[in-house]
């Protein structure tokens, strides 16, 4: 549970400090995927072998499947609305070897 809390805290700081939408979206998706799954896995260990553990494992599976899907939906909506990610790479400098 401690590692999940650390992931959540670092991700929250990233969301607050990162400069643009795309960076903040990436930080938030990592927090949701890694931090919450680690927190719930810690709760599974703490609760022992019971029906609660089965429900928590189902919750982990649900978060594992829906977290990236929701992040992709938000990113697609932002891209369709005209928000383009910034790129530091200039197209002149990229070679096709």
C-alpha cells in the first residue's frame, strides 16, 4: 500500500507541475493505473483470503481494463477538438534511414 501511495503522490505533483495538457494526461493515467492497482493489491494482502479479496481482485481487473480506455478517450477528444501535442523534433532533422 505504501508504494501505491507514493505513486499517487508523485503523480499528483506531476499533474500540478507539468506544463501542458498532454504531459498532465500522461501523469494522471500512470497514477490511475499503477497507484490505485498497487493500493488495492495492498488491501488484498491485508484482508486475507476471503470474499472481500475476490471483490478487490475484480476491482483491479476492472481498473486495469477501463483506465487506459478512459485515458485514450480523453486524448482522442482533445485531439479532435484541435489540441495538438507540442513536438520538439523538427521534421527537417528526422531522416528516414
